[in-house]
């Protein structure tokens, strides 16, 4: 999601520009009625602003907003300039065949959605109803809702953090980093954290977002050094453990995460 925030910042440069034409392949248009719907809708639109909710980037226009999702490997390019330098998941190369969708402006500039794995999507007037509050500006009250489970003990805390309808923008690496910093086992039921653990997790949550935004990406967390098979905790040297939690490969320290 920190990557998406950097793409939003890049997209700020086209605010005020008018779309001359747009195009999309069938993969990027999967959430639309047809690939040509993007081209038909965007033509003549003026970009009036940008915003973001979690991993969804929004281009505000003089009509309904346009959405872009980047999947695991998608990046936003403006005239070929990458929004971020090092790409953790994606290849570091540009290939014209990997441009899934784009907007060309009347001033000649082009905003390109580049994605080798075909998981990036364009959307027209996307609904925000299914998305929780944004992770980058999560308040204490909003966090309380994340760790409050109406009935029973709830899912594993890692799965809860990844649930975009609960809080929007926590990906796999950010989730593991927060729990690493808070010293909490990712498999613990979300509803059973005690008040002290909740406090530690909220602090780790906001620190992780702020620190990794400053460092330049979700792949620059403290736990990454131990994030490999047979890896050791960079904090205390204990063996790291890994398992699938919340549908994603999760790493945690066998000693200080309880
Ligand atoms: Zn440790």
C-alpha cells in the first residue's frame, strides 16, 4: 500500500490534464463490462485530483472518479518514469506488452499501468463501501474496531489485519512487521488480545506505517532480515517460524512473539 501511495503522489502530476484517449486490455478491464468501456468513459475527462483508500488509487475527474489497483506486481508509470525505484515483487524492467491500461493526455504525457502478472485493474466509479478506514491515517478509535470482535474470539490477528473491509491497506509484509514489532504471535485470536497487547499493537501499527513510508516501501521492515527459510530473528537471534496465516505466508519469531 505504501507503494500505491507513491503512485498516487506520481499521479498528482497529471492533475489539471485532460484525457485525449485511454485504452485497456481484457485483464485490466476485468471489473468493467468490457475493455472498451474504459476508453469510452475516460475520453475528454479532466483530472481534478487524486486520492487513495488502502490499495485502491483514485483519479478524481470532472465526472465520476477512476480507480486503479496494482495487484502484486503492478506499477504506475508516467512517461516511463517509475513512481518508485526498487520494486520488490515486480521485475525491474519495462516491457511494452506489460502495459495493461493507460491514459494519454492532450499535452502528450501518458500514465501507464504496467503489470507482468495481469492482476492490476482499472475501475470506473469504484465503490468504497467494502473498504475499512485507511491504514496510513488509522486513528486509535478506528484501531479499537480492528481488535474488537462482536462474537467469539475472532480470526487470527494476522488475518484480521489483512482484511481490507476492516482496515484498508495492510498487505502481507506490513502485517508481519507490525506483529514483529508488537511481539505478538500472528496466530493469536484477534479478540483475545489484552489491553496491554492492544496498546503495543496500535503503537507498532502506526510506527510501521510511518517508518516504512519514510524508508520507501513495505519490503524495508526490521523483520525482513529473518524472513527466509531457516532465518533468525534480527532482534534476539531465535529461529523464525513460518506458516500460512490468513491465506498468506507468514513469518514470526519463535521467542519474542507470543
Ligand atoms: Zn525475536
